[in-house]
C-alpha cells in the first residue's frame, strides 16, 4: 500500500461500502470522469453509477458494442434518433418512473461511423438535455465523440462540461486517455475514477485535477492492480478511496 506524504494510506472499501458511499453523496449535476485502458472495467462502473440517476441516455457510437449490451439487459430502450417518441420514452421507464435510453444510430460500415446525420442526432440530444436539465449523459466513447476524424463534437462536449452542471445535467465521460479531448471537458469533473495508468504524461495531467500532492496521485494510480480503481479526491476534504466492484454488483439486473 502506498504511504501518502501526510503519513496516511488510501481507504480500501468493499464493493458494498463503496456503493453505500456513492449513494449517500449522489446528486444531479455531477460530472464524472472514468479513465483507464480497454477492459479495465470503466464501462461497468459507469453503468452501476448510472443506476442512481433518474433520467439517463447512453451514447452508442459503433455498429456493435458488447459493452453496451448490459445496459439493454438492465432495461434500457435503444433508440436510433433524437428526440425519442412518446412510445419509446414510456417503454424505457422503469417501475419507479426512471427513464433509461440508449441513443444508438445505425452504423453499418466504416464510412457511417462519421456520418453527419448521426452527429446531428447527438447534437439534438445535447441541446435538449441542456435546455431541460436533470439528464445524465453517459459518453462511453468520449474520444470518438470528440475527435476530428470521429464525430467532431469536442466543442459541444466542452461547452456541456463547462455550463451544464448548473442546469443539473451530469456527464459521465469514459476515456482511455485524456489526450485528444479538450482539457475543459475532462477537468470539469467533480468525481474522477481512475484505473491503472502507466503513461507518464497522462499521470501528470490527472494529478493536476486536485490540490493534493501530484507525487501521491502518480504513485497511487501506478500501484492499482486488476480492476481496482481510485476515486480521486478532487474537492477539499475528500479522502482517497480505492475499491473494486464484485461480480454480483456488476451483473446486469432489471432496475426498480
């Protein structure tokens, strides 16, 4: 275990303890950053966190995406265009009244992955979410949404990150690295969940998110193993927390 400069060590929480902590602190208008390599568990963690929200739209950007299948198993309704019809919204409602949507245009070949028509659907969604407020938007492939050779939404993501929290909109931003995405976007996070990262430049960037010791941040992140993640203390008074969700928690389940 890494010893921090103040002589303490990060708290290690079980899956249940971590979820209890997250539920006790959950509010609308929180931007969350999930960062780590492929297959580390960031998509699963974001899906579990999204269970706490009342109106969720997940963004699909590939022809097929097995990482999003678990959302469908939890009762999310796939839609191909925005805005959703009244029938689609009603089909997406859980018994408690929450809305669960996946905006997932049809991407049939390589050229369609950058289809301006698909980009327009995401733009309409962001505009409506900002106007209405209270939406939680899960960007499972933030880099592709932002990239110039992708869907070219970097400016839109940056604006949403900067201005939408005051409208009680939450962005869940998933990415392998902060490179390629505007700093305004990922540095606007109020919570950051970081999996193992060994790229020196990335560690320097991530360490700038808080007011704690950058050396501590780098050492803690580099010592994470498996599917462990660090909930990085961004705001004053928060503690370092390390956890790893168990299989029962990660298993898809119908939402109440």
